């Protein structure tokens, strides 16, 4: 769904807020991303919201680290899966 309303329009602001995460994660079509950028460039409240969410996303990425499950746990899960499949 492409946004066509103008900046400051309540419906446009709702669309931007509803699709903010989609935009921040690059999951939006090019046309929608362009409309999103045009809106936040002209709407200060949506720009503030987008800036805040982007800062939170960056902070979460910095805090996120990959942790592997212990070998013993992985072995138990594999055994449970094999046991379950043999019962089916």
C-alpha cells in the first residue's frame, strides 16, 4: 500500500508510524520508502519519532550478541527430535 497523503495529514502520520519498523529494517518497497522519506522530511513530529526509533534500533544492535546454545543442550534437543520422529 503506497502512501499518497501529504505531510501533517493525520492519516499519513499514522501510516508512517505503522510502517516505521518496516522502513528502518529496509523491508519497504522503493516507492513506499520514498513516500516515507518525503513525509518525515516535511513532518517534524514524525521525523522526531523516526529518529528516536532509529536510535533505539542502533542501541539494540550494539547490545545484541550471538550466543550459541551449549553443546549438551543441542545434543538433548537433537535426541528429543529423533525420539519424537521415531514415535510418529
